[in-house]
C-alpha cells in the first residue's frame, strides 16, 4: 500500500530522527565508559606518588598530609598536590596506596617536600595527638619530560616514626624503582588516564607508568618480541610498548573502524616474531586486521552487531568475536581473514574464554555461559550463574574465573564446569589475569581504579592496588 507524499516525508523525518537519537544514545553509553575523564595540558608531565610500609606489624599511627611540592634544582617550588591526604600505618601494612596523581611542568627536580598538619597514635586509653614537624624533605632526583609518566614510591617505616612517645618524625624515603625481570610484570591499561600501569608481581606494587594515546583499552602481548600492543580507542591508534624498556617505541594509526576496543595477536607461526592483530570496532560492527611487520591495516572483516569481545586460537588458526546485540559468535578464518561461521548463543554475549576443545561465551543478558564446540559450530551445553558474567579467564588446572562487572563480584567455576563460589570484588571488575606460580589472580576493577589481588585456590580476596582511572585490560608478560 503506497503512502501519501506528505506522510512519506514525515515518516522519513521521524525515522531519521529516531536513528539519530539511537546513535546518540549508543555513543553516549560508550562515552560513559570513561567516566570523569580529565583533559590534561599537552605539555604536562604526570607524577604518580605511591606509598608503602616497611613494617608488617606496625603501631596504629596515622597522619595527614597538607600538601606536596617539588623543588627544582634552581630552588623553585612547584605544587604537586593539595591535601588533606590521610595516611594510616595499618592500611599501608595491607598494601601500597596511591597518594596522588599530579600533573606538573616538565623538568628536573631535586626532591619532594611533604607538608604535615597532624598525627596521632592509638593507645590503650584512646587516640593521642602527636607533635609534628611542619614539613619533611625527601631528596630524590626526578626528571620528567612532556607527556611522560613516572612513579615515585615512598617507603615509610612507622616502627621508628614516633619519638619519645609524643613526637611524630616520619621515617620516609624514596625507594629506587628497580623492576624485576619483565617475566614478572603485569600491565594494566587505564582508559580514563591515558597510561598503562606496571605492577611488579614479586613486590605486589605498582612500579611504573607508560604514557600512551587517548583512552587505552584492549591489550595483546607478543611474547616472542616482548612487545605489548595497546589499542587507544579515543585516538584510534595502537601504541607498541617495548616491555624490556617500558616505553612506547611506535604508534600505528587505525584509519578504519569506529570505536576500536579489544585486540588479539595471531603469530604467523608458533615461533614467528610477527603476525596479525585483530581489533574489534564496536560502532562499525567489524574487525580491523593489522600486519605487525608492515604496521598497516590489511583488511576489514564485517562481524555481528556491536562486537564486545575477541579471542584467538593459535592452534586452530581462528579468531572468535562475541556480538552483543546480534547474540552470536563470529568465527574468522585467519588464513584468508574471512568469516567461516556465525554461531547463535544466548543474550548479550560479553566475553569469550578459550577452553580445551571448547569455547565459553559469557552471556551477561541471560546470566549464563554458552559452551560452544568450535568443531561442531554449535552450543553443546549451558552453565547457569547467579550473577551476570562479563569477562573471564581459564587457569589453575582448567578452572574458570568470571568477572561480573555489573554485580561487583567474581564467580569461581571448577574444572568440571560447576560453579563453586561467588564473592564480592572491587567496583566493576572487567578483566583478569592469573599467576599460577604465585597463586594470584589479578582483577582490574573499572569503576574504582584498582586491581584486586585474590587467592584462587582459597577463593578469597587479599588486597588491592590503586592504578589509574577506569582500568580496562590486564596482561601478564609471561613467555
């Protein structure tokens, strides 16, 4: 039945308006992922001041920092942070804390001056105020270039910081940042802070930061070359990090694809130094293929609607893409980069875990996991959950660890695919990595800017480390 011309024009206008509103809402949801993102002056340098305790059983001492300044070699003073910043010895005994993330002018500084406003000590009769010096000076040479990020770690010994029972003289010194071998490092992309945090697994502390482009999200590790590829969603680029030098050595522009997020690396062969990167583009519903040898985009592969996660099987030479809106799994054959299959799954698939001869597709919309046979190209079973799953890993003798971002929890699943326990985590857990030698599970918590450390065998939380804003991805540099 034909429409009247005026009605048709009105219908076209209404349809166009609805489409624009839908695109706006979809884009807004994506933008909201980087909540409260701060824009820094282009020429600034970033200083991350951390503190940890040298005592495992300290007295209950606390103090307040009124301000933190840097002193230049020519005697000038540059303010790094304003207080109040509360520090407690018992909190520090549990783990490292972030005092302040400060943007300062580039240059060379000879030390840090910390202003103190109060201190107290807990005694049997209650808390007692301590006499404090106005400030303390910590000698430490700091050289910062434009857009450079640097971690300064302050070590406090609370055991010797109270003199004669009434005077607070904090024993604080800058600790040299000498990272362990790169095989002991953890990298965390902070999508709201435009840098990658570096955690030393042997110390269980943040020891470095690497500035990248805007909105770093997905990461992939090339173990043969010790290179880390970081997808910068806001800048539409890939930062290539040398994990031995902890620095960006190259930036690859992504001229195609809208809203690139997650990435996997597929080596040309098990021992090859090069291969291909596969990057999902949430807003253009496709996957960008980049050659790591030529540093160029070589193909774009259409997938489903709103791709949300990607995984690579190097033995089968296949890449799998979960599509949140079309409720299916796209299979890409990497020999010619074509789609070989579309496998229906349940509602809102958000994550993929590679298993032994199976794929686990995490369906946030239906509170379950579709177990997919890559050979049969179909779902063979379903694991029911109590919380909506988002991302996860398979580790520690074939067990599954599931991050439930919207429920702020983690679910543990046995090697027999049976759910054993769900515990509370940090705010918005979104990514995981496992260190089997140290019995540690690292969980990036998107909403509160932390990485939780959990004990997977005991299924319990241990502590958390503060990284940047909105940590999105976490990668271990294991060979």
